[in-house]
């Protein structure tokens, strides 16, 4: 996976475009607000491809969804899984 070059910044238009793709992918996956490993996989996939020059929203969304689905299939560590269960059991968890 491509990485973002050090010192690379995105214009306001770039950030708006990436945000729209991210939100679309979250909707497609049924993810609410928050930050979890699937959110991180989406963001990483979108920003790395965008930094590499890929700006087509359809292709970026397809790539990001594929990356998130792969991340969902990977087993998480015991500690991470325990924290996720604990956070889901807290009143108000997952509400932004």
C-alpha cells in the first residue's frame, strides 16, 4: 500500500472529495460515526491512493471498501477485542 509522502498536504478540495468518499463507504458498510479499525482502514486506503494520484471517486470507493472488508476478516488481538466489547457495553457508546 502506498504511503503519504512526508510533508504532503491536501487542498481543501482534496479533503472535501476524500471526505465524501469516506462517508459514502461508511454508509455502504453500515458504519456509524466513531473510530475503529474499519474506519481506519477506509481512511488509510483513500488517502494513500489519493496521494498516489488516483482521484476517481468510484475507483477510490471500490478500493477502500475492499480494504475495509479485508480488515474486517483479519482477527484482532485479544486486548483490542476486549476493549471493543467493553466500549459497546457502555451507555451512549457509538453515539456522536
